[in-house]
C-alpha cells in the first residue's frame, strides 16, 4: 500500500513539474512574442562616388590633375510605412584638403497616397537639375551646366518645410511641391566686394525674419510618362540682414524645365532631352566700391540674371552589338548672363560633348570635351577648353 502511494505521489509530482514547465514555457514564449515582434523598421545605405582626370586650357594657361575621389553616402531609415528619414553626406578632395558637406537631412511623413510632408534640409525642386540630375552617376556629363553650383543663380537646397505629392488626371499626371525655407542671404560686399548683389543660398541660420516661399508644378501629359513640363518659383521679401540698409531687398526667381525620355524604334535607341531656364530678379540696391584713390563710391545696377541649358543624349539600346548598346552620345549647350554694371557681370556660352560607356546600369565611364567663351566674370573672361575623363558609380 505504501509502495503504491509513493508511486502515485511521484507520478503527480512529475506531472506538476511537466505542467509547470509547459506553462512557464508557454508564458515565456507569449511574453517574447509580444515584446519581440518582427520589426517594420528598415535601414539602408545607398550613395555614389566618382573620380577622374581634368585637363584645362584657359587663355593659353594649361592645368591638368587627377580629381574627384568623391564619396557621397546616402542613409535611408524607414521607421514605419509612413515615417521615414533620409540624409546624404559628401566627402570631396578639393583644394588640397578634404571637404565635408551635408547635402540634405530630413524627416518625411506620408499623409496619404497623394501627399507627403518633410522637414529639415532638402534639395529644392527649383527646376529638375539640382534635385534629380546632379549626382555624378546620373549627370550625363562630368560638369554642371552654367548657372548651377558655385556662383550659380539657381538655389540647390534649403532648410524648412515642404509638402509634395502627385495626382492622376486621367492618362496624365500632375506632381507638385510647395515649401518654405530660411531663404537666401544677400552679399552686400562688406566681405567680398566683387560679389556685392549676389545671393548666398546656404543660409543655415536666417539673417532676418523674412522666409522664402516656393514651389513647382510638373505635368506629365502622356500615359507613358515620357514627357514632363515643369514651372517653378521662389520668392522672398527680404534677403538682407535685419537692421541693415538691405533689410527690405527682395528676390523673385522662376524656372521652366522640360524633359523627354523614350525609346524610339525608328532610331533604334533611347532619346533623352533635358532643358531648364532660370531667371533671378533681385530688388535694386546701392552698393559701395573703391575708386582708383581708394575712396568709396556708391553704385547700383539692374540686378537681373538668367541662365539656360539644353541637353540631348542618344543610346542605341536596340542595336545588335552588345558594345554599342552600352555607348551613349551626349551634347549640351548652356549660357549665363549676370547683371550689367555689377562687379560680377558675365556673359558666358558653353558647349559640351561627351561619349559614355555604361559598365552596368549604375556605373559609367565618361569622356567629354567642353569649351566656354566668357566675357567678364571673376576670371576676367576668355576661352576655356577642357578635357574630362570621369568614372562614376551609384550603389
């Protein structure tokens, strides 16, 4: 009897232990499943880099150098289906030193399928070149058109708030963007007299209480999205420093852009046409320059500038030769005109021709020749011929 009772107690004890282990394991698994659900967050690193060789001849003065070795990582973080963050750093070897820059860094929230809001530093949709085409592996030539980049008249980025999206209009599509940023800063000549009247768009901390407002409308009229026509505007009532004589100097800029990209069987390849016109109108103001006797003299000018570029490329993607399919021919014309009577008065015309070889869809070797005929400007004008060989890759 005692033996049976002992065996029964032993079996019940084992059962309790087994049940307890099973229950505890179920409880732990339940807690773990609640605390460690598969995450919806995603992190990705993309970007591009390029290097090359430049040879320049300006009015008989020759220079040549290996250039580039630029690295631009792009960080993308998806917190949820609606909340995202993006940032691009830029590391460039230039002027015998390493230059580090923050191209953009902003947070985005998807309000609905037709509307996204973002805040921070972002590329401005003023036309399409700086926002969509400037990366080295996307730009079909090693250089930028006149009017963009250093001493350009078109804004590239800003710090502020933007609302953007797109709508279907039957077989057509309309994309839009409206934004507000710190706005540009007027160079009054106190630091660089030769640049009095120019706009400095890298205004990280605003120098006044006036903000810039801008936007772009882009229409894709055809169902295949092969063609886009865009209109952009950028306006601010004040670009001068608060309390200065230039406080109420305003600026209005606008741009018109065009794009056509399509494979055409008649020419057995892709035709890609891009173009953009920029206009900058800054309120008249009086600046000061030193005469031959170093005596300050006031002067003014009609502060209106414009630039334009058009580009055509052809790639025989329907050719029977694999080698020809990877070849692309590019030609670009651009010009820029800055205010007559200013210290930075310039009239320039530029032609660029190139042949690209696409190793892959995101790695390209570019060989180009460019000639620029300038009157005025910081270099005093003249003819500059350049030969370029660049290798760019996107990743």
